C-alpha cells in the first residue's frame, strides 16, 4: 500500500511541477541513459544553435539523464526525481526520448531522436503558436 501512496505522491509532484508553467511555457522533456548519448549531445547542440528559436517558441527544457539530478534548463530540481518522470511518461532508463508538452499540459509529440525540424514544425502548427506569430 505504501508503494501506491509513493506513486501517487510522485505523480502529483511531477504534475504540479509541469502545471506551474501551464499556458506560459511549452515544455520539452529530454530522457537519455547518460550525458554521452549521441541524441542527447545532438539535442544540446541544437539548444545552443537555436537558442533564439527556443526563446521565441517559449520552450523550457527538463533533463532526465541517467541517475543525474533532475534539471530544468540549468536549475537543479531537488524535489523531483528522474524515476518519477520516467514512470509518468513511461520511458525506460536505457532509452532516449524527447517529449513535447504544450501550454495545455498535453503531450503533443514523442520522438526517439533529436529532430529539431520536427519539433519546431509541430509547435508552429499549434493554434496558440499561430496566434503568437500573428501578434508579432
């Protein structure tokens, strides 16, 4: 019974952490077995090379890497654990996954590779993004 309570508490922590950015930020959750993983390194390059595009699209990034501490952008999230994110998003510890969560907290895209064109394309098709583009 304690396990079920722990799972519910973990789920609530992750949901609450993501929900605090609802309607403010789109969130990318990057899962990788370790920081040497090829797709993780590629994503980090994209994050630097396309930093203006990330800002323009209001993207915030969570990093769930191996047994490292959970990071949101460059901030350590001590209240949350990597396994909590893996459990909720059903991602195994040994796989790379990139998950895009929209303003509405709904999963919009799940990829097994760091494909920046696909990510940006998916975001740019969203109604809220279309509105943001028109407002500029």
